[in-house]
C-alpha cells in the first residue's frame, strides 16, 4: 500500500528524509518499492499503537548494509522471490480494479505495481565517439529472452562537432547505483555556482533521451522513466501544502548519504519546485514524461514498459491531475507563471501555448498507451472529449494571421451574448504596434496566451513547433507557421537558432511584467534570447511538413558556432550574436538538441514515429448537446468550416 496514502489516513506526518532514503536505497538494493513502502508503513502503524522507537521493523527488514555495491548479492537472492510473490499478488488484485476512485487506483497501484526491476537491454557497447554511426537493424534483447526488433540509424560520417557532442553527452550521464538514469543540465567546468544545473531536469533530458534512442541505446531512457515514475508519488510540500499526487519533479539529483563510518548510500532527491527559484510548478514535467514514454516504445519497439501496471498508473495519475475539474471556463490548462521551459516570471501565467501543445500531445500519447479495460474506459472518454475541445479552442481562438489581425482591429467590444464575435472582449488597442508591421502577407502563428480581455501576441517558438508536431493546429495552420518562419528568418533565427519568443519585453513592459528581472533583460535568456536546444523541435516540425531543408539550413548555422562557443545554453541580442550574459557553457540540451536534429534528418522514417497526423474523428466529437436541443447554436458547429481545413 502506498505509504503516502496510509499516512494521510492516519493523519500522520509524511515519511521523513530518513524514510525516504530508505525507500530509495531499497531500489539500489533491489527491494521492490512496495515492500519498502510496507516496511515504512508498518513502522508508522506500530508507532501509533505502541510508541516504540521508530524504525525497528524497518531495520529488521533492511538490516543489510546499504551501499549499492555491497548489496548486489543480497538483491539476487532475495528480490527474485519477492518479485515473484508480488507478481502473483498483483494479478489477483487487478481484477477488482474500479475506474471511479482515483485514490483507489493509486492504492491499488501501490499493491499492484510491478516492482522496480529494471530489465537490462543488452546491446553491443560501442564507443559513442566513433566516426561512423551504427547502422543496420539491431536487436534489443531483453532479459526475459524476448527480442525486440527496432529501427536503427543509418551509416553516416560524423562531423567533428558531432563527435565532440557525443563525448560531452556521455560525460553528462548521471549514474544511480551503477546504472545510467539521466544527464545533468550542464557540465561547465568553469561554473563556480552551478545552482541546480548539476541535476537531471525532466524537460532537459528529453533531447538527450532521443539522441540515445536514435543511436540505439534504450537503457538510460528506460531507467530514467522508471526512476522518475517512483518520484512521482513522493512527499512534496511547500510550506505544509502538498500539490497533487501525479506531479512529476522538475529535476532530481543523486546524493550520496553517509550512514556511518563504513557505509554510504545513494538516494534520489527530487525537486518538485520546493527549492526552485521562485517555487515554480513543473507542469510540463509529467507531460514530457508521457511523451518520452511513447517515444521510447516507438523507437525501441519495446512496448512492455508502457504496459506495466505501475507505468499505466503513472499515466493515469498525470492525466487525472490535468483533467481534474476546477473553475476553468476553457479547455486549456490553467497554470501559473514559469510552469514550463520558461521557468521564471515572464507574463505567461494563464493558458500559455507551450503547456497547451504539450498537454495536447500528452493526451494523444495517453490515449494511445492506456490499455483498454474497465478501469481506463472513463478516462479515455474524458481524454477524447478534452482533445476535441482543446483543438477547437486553440485552432479557432489562438490563430492569428493578417486577416485575423485586421478582424481584431475592427472588433466591437462589450458584447453581452452567447454569439458575440469578440468573445474574449479584446480591445483592438491591444494589438501591439510592432505586430502591424511584422505580420507577413503569407503565414501566421498561434498566440502565446489567451485570457479574458487579453491576448499575448508574442510568438513563442516551442508552443508553435509542438503544435505542428502534434497536429494541435490544422494542416493549413501548420503550413502557415513554417511560412512565417521562412518570412521572419532573420528575426527568429538570425545568427543562432532559435529565439525562445519574439519580440522582447522592453522598458516599462519589462519592468512590470518580469518584475525587473536582471536575468531576463530585453533580448536575453527567456526574454527573447536564442536557445539552440529548440533546434530539434524545429527539425521535427519541418520534417513533418516535408520541408527538411529549412531545418538543415538552421542546423548548419548552429554547427558553425556551437563547438567553437563551447555549447552555450543561450545567446543574446536581437540577432543572437553574443553568447548569453549568464549562459552556462557545455549545456547538455544544447548538445543533445544538436545531435537529435542531426539524427532525425538522417533518419526520416524514425522521425516520422515521433509526430502525429491529423485525427479527423476528433473534429466531430461535440458533447455540448446544443445542436441536438435546437435551442441554441453550438459555436463549434458554426465554426466548422474554419477548423476543418483538410
Ligand atoms: C533554466 C531553464 C529551464 C531548464 C533549466 C535547466 O532554468 O529556464 O528551462 O530546464 O535551466 O537547464
């Protein structure tokens, strides 16, 4: 049973750091987490009844030394029988799973979940810095003896920059009890104050994971997915308040804890925002986790991971958190400022496009991965409804091009009725002067944010590219986004791909909206700095739309400078001329974004596994019932001609 659940039931304090470390050291020992949880739970229960010195039960269960190395033989003897008995147990409970109570899903998952036994994927271990990439169709052999066919990268000469990039990426790998589990955010030897850049960030690991997967290495990704899954249900509080159960951390660190003179243990220490600068909520982490889980299956052919009960529960927890009812009037996800890649105050609270596009893809991935049974039926229905409402909302209300801006320019305001044209009461004076000149004749883009009487007209690259990749926007809109990229190449790419957003907030806007943030000065960092990591998403969007030459051009530009500049995190100035003021060097997702772009371009068939085509069935789902009643017109039916752009 989940320790957290039990503790809540008994109104007890959540597990202390000591308990946490015990639970995590249990992974290193190969003790299934459920058993470890039970051990902790028992400790608490007996504390309630008898007030004995805590840890007695736990200690008796885990009296073996806790250094990873010394436990290995213990693991092999004991964990096998524990695993076997838990598997038996798990099947018997599974049949009783109900689809209603989410807490029950969690508790049952606690009982049911396959313990964290990370099956090793054996493969040829060739050095990554070789000058020719591995080629043919490899076989990934799993420990149970099954083998999974998977596509492999084509032979290709690697450039000097690629060779160096692979070396840096390998150096960035973080190990937990001997196994690779992620990559640090940056490995800058000159950095005296790494803050949290020495941690594994969930979002930063995605391009690293894809580079490894495209190269044929699935181990690190599988380990990462399983370990972060365990962190999901962990204790997380900010000033005695706990966010929802499905929340995934922004990052985690492997710490070595000294237990006594002779023994140390490694523990995973997650950050759910409780240490992060500004205490920002990592809303995007869970969404990226789901997206990566699907990518892992697609690129390795190993679908057994996503079918595991604990993994299925992880997906459900994230989805339930995202789909929970609230005060929202819109199908878009309502979040605070800094809840994604832009993790500082930048005026993107509300319904920022980046979160919406990741949300949309995570919904599509979940629908694809959830195994169909009674316990997932309602959730899948809710996912379908949300997908449909979300895509309509974004396609219809976030889209701007020259025609739409002209329409807004002539808007009437203060319309009180259900069929108002200016539904969000946007005052035309809001159209920023820069946009009037900037918007090209051809092309368009999705707004950065939409709220009552508020449109954020800035162009946000990640949200727009990911809308193309996931088919959140219509096929025509996708074309138009790439047309805009071409037309505005100098502004968004300039000397270094790619601006995180365009244009910068300046003067009073900067002062009021960023709160005078000295890191986010105009044309720097999140405030319109250029981030090479965004190359991989641009590449995927271009490939999906059959325009790889655009990505090749951007990649060539980056390749000219990145190695010489020591792989900076970001660049500053309007045209991305200078290495960013406070930019880290040897930033892992810069390196990985570059490698992933290269590999995607070289392997279009693998790239195609990572994007989504239009789902025409979704467009027909309408649950409001207005059309049937005949009393009122459903705005979606009225707008259909516009959104059904085939
Ligand atoms: C910065 C970025 C964030 C990234 C982190 C680690 O905080 O804003 O997106 O995840 O650094 O690289």
